[in-house]
C-alpha cells in the first residue's frame, strides 16, 4: 500500500475538479495547493461524461494533463472511479439501470447515484470504466491511491425497491433458505396469512397497507447490502490487478445506515469518510436536546457526533490497530442542511486536529474552489467563486502537519456496533424519538465526557484485550456472539449493555425464551416489562435519576438490582442489574448511563477524568489532544482553553 509523500505525520489534501474550470488555471491551482502545504489531490469522482462522452469513445487528454500538472508540483493523486454518476447516454440507452424509491417510482437522471446495484447492465459498465481507468493510470507515478465510486447509499440510494433489485431478490432468498417452507418459517409468515407458495410471489417490502414484516425487511436490507459489497469487490479486484502498490479506499458517510459497512469495507486498505460537522448536527443532534444544543454548537458541530464517526471508520478495516482518512473535510459553510451557518473561527483547524487524534492519516478538504455552477454553488471551498482565499484557506495555512505524528490509537474500551441490530431497532422503534444511533451515541458520549478513548467495533469481533465492553443497542445477538462476550468476561473484561439487548434472533423474531436469549445465563435475568415513554413522560429511578423515552425492567435469575424504578407502573422493579462483571441498564437516562459507566471504569482500572461540557480529550502516538468546542473560553485544570481551539501535549 502506497501513501502520498512521507508517512510520518498527517497528510493534507484537497478535492479538486479540473473539469470545472479552464485548463489555463490548473497549473496555478496546483502551485497554490503545494504552497499551502497540501500533498495530494482527489480527482475525477464525477467525471464519467468527460472521460467517455459517447459510448466507447474515451477522452483521456484532459485527465492526462491534470495528472501531469499535479505531478509537476509534487502532488500525489487519489483517482476515483466515476461510477456514482453514469452519463446520460448510458441511462437513456439502458433505463433499466435506474433505481426505484420506496414507493416503487423510478428515480431519474439529473443528479447523482442514479443506478441500481443489482443491474447486470450497470455492473458490466462499472467494470468496463474501472478497467479502462486502471489500464490508463494504474501505474502512473502520480497516482498514489484510488477511491471507489462515491458515498455509497447517499440520498437513500443503498436500496432500490423495484427493477433489477426486485427481480434479483427471490433468487437471493432461494439461495439462503433453499425452500419456501424454510423461508415461511423463518419469517413467521403464518402471521396475517403472509405465506408464499412460489418464489416469484416475493417482492421488496414496499407500500404494504400497514408496516411490513420486520423479518422481510431485515432480509431485504441484507440483500441490498450484499449487492453493494459485491459491486465494490468487482472494482477493487480490477484496481488491484491494474494498479499494484496503490491503496484502495471508499469515502463512507455520516451515520449511514443503508448497508453493512464491515462487509463492504472488507477488501479495502483503509476506510475514509466525509466529515461535515455543522450539517451533521442538524440531522443527528441527540433526542431531547432541543434547539438549544443545535444553536450552541451550530458553528462547530458536536464533538461526540464527529468523534463517533472517526472511531467507527478507524475500526472498520484493521480493527483496533486501524487508521482512516477523512476524504472530504468541511472547510466552510455547507449547502445541504436545513440551516448552513459559517463555521466558527478555528473550527477547520479543530476538525483537522480531532481527525488526526482519532486515527486519521490523511485529511482532504472539500473543495478547492467553490463551484460556480449547478447544485453546489452555495457550498464553500478553500477558494471563493472569484478564486480569492476563503476563511478555511487561512486556517489550513496556519496548520503544521508535523505536530501530528502517525501511530496507533490505543483504547481499552470497546463500544459494540452492528448494522443488523440498527435495521431491526429502527424498523420497530416503539418510541418514535429514540433510534439506534441515539441510544448508541448516548453511551459513546458518556464515555467521551469522561475523557476515555474508545474503539467502535463490530459486535461480532474478537473482544480479547479490552477492559470494558459497552453494548448500547445490540438488539440482535446470536449464540456465537454470546459465546464471544462470555469469553471476554471470563478473561476479566467488564460488560455494560443497554436496553433491548438480545431481544431479537438472527431471523428478526424474538427468542422463544424471551430476552436475553443466549445471554440469559450471562446477565442473570429475563425481561419483565418495557415502557415506551412519550416526550415529557418520565419514569423515576432510584438515586435521583429519570428514564426518558424508554424503560425496561427485569426478572432476576441470579443478578441483583443496583437501581430500581420508583412510582409508576414499574414501581419497585429492577432498572439496572448486575451479575459478576455484566451490567444491564434498562432505563434510557444519560446521567444514569454516565454514572454507571464511571463506576465500571473505576473497577476495571481504566483512567478517566471529569470534563467540562464541550471539552474533550483524545490520545494518539504519545500525544494528548485537548479540545474546546465551546464558543467561549473554558477554565480546566488551572488553565484557560480559548474558544474553538485545541492544545497538543506530548507525554513526558
């Protein structure tokens, strides 16, 4: 695997679009990029119509020149497969490529990501253009790596609900189940007379009169995820053959739920993701925080929402020892959120430093020059429309990448994540205001507020070596997972589980013996009641806490209650239980979660510290990054942290 330039410290780059501007500007841009301290550019992610303006007729001259210009200034190039934007001539010749939305309507040409992963026609064209690029540029000295496609599943394109996907789904099911009898049993289709007598009767779970069967939904989501995995694997194999020694990555998305990222990332050298903190806040602010939190962090985004994605993508490839890139880093206002304020002074530097501290080896700013045409004219770049440097440019110029050495992030705490649990949880939330991400991030934020570094990792992975394992919302637990968790506990680890843990079987049903299924003996309890609390309705918990949105209680089978519910229909029933080193928190209460986790960290010998609101610590390669995300100064440990700032502290 080849990295651009020396790999001793953080590398900085930019997403550039030479096809958007006159060629006579390219050399000046490249020179300016080098002088800014950038070492690489990302090119050609949306350039299919310029690379192949007509079927089989390639125009390489402009991209040849763009690579020459970059190489002349010593810039490495991350080249992209342009398959996120199939050109008009291809779509009009083969309209069967187009995807269908959740109401079965065709999603037409005119923006991006307008294809169905199941389309055999499109898969062939994807392989063809990828192979042509790999043959042309695979051994070019300026090309240091590849990005496949762009932002899988963005704009709800991870699943098509008609066309090629609808045709392929029954075959996927037949391969999995073998017989209709097995499928009907696994899905529980005797309920509401949903049994099938022919494979051709099965369609995507779309436009049902009331909610679709969750088992049907779960398998459709698995099927769609497998399509993305296979689509990417085809491109990766072609790039490996045609471009040896270069890395291959993909730029994943913020809290994307449309596919199993662990499966899709399997063939990559490392994962990348696209970080837009202010836009993210508008869509993923924690429930119950209201507009006050969004307003407070409007110009920085919330540190824990950003950090969670960093830690997720760091662990996607390579596990706890992995690294990642930020392939698109916000450097000014975005254009796609409900509200798009300018970032605070210092935000771009803070975002860059935080990415490095969580394991990023490269950060690439989006974009070089603000677009002067089409859908993104209101999105900022390092240069304004008139080519003058924007605010983000000045902040990048003020960075010293040498203060960010590369190395491992070493965490003693693992937070478990699972896409199948996500799909099932959100398909039947039972509490409209509480989602899988909200419950998961509540536990993650509690750990970060205690100054603890965290590995976000697959719930199915080997957990040996961790002192504390946190499973906030793993609602689908298999027997094998239960065995792995049990082995970790036997090795001395502590386990903390959140509500709805092990509620579901792999088929999406509930366990015949009820929650906790294969974890029952491990946690020493079974479910008693669960209570979906509407906003404003709370359930008191001993110790002065209150559950919001969700509360569940347990029948003890060896465990003991450390907290009980007070008043209401759950009065006197266990709210938090413990057996050995296994703890289950049944109440959704961020203060309670934080205090339980603090106690477990103490017992496990994991150092932690109380941090003020908006102040965070992250550690990498013997360096501690102290961050203040607040719009005002904060006094911490006797020193004043300026607003929206960071400090680098080396271990002595």
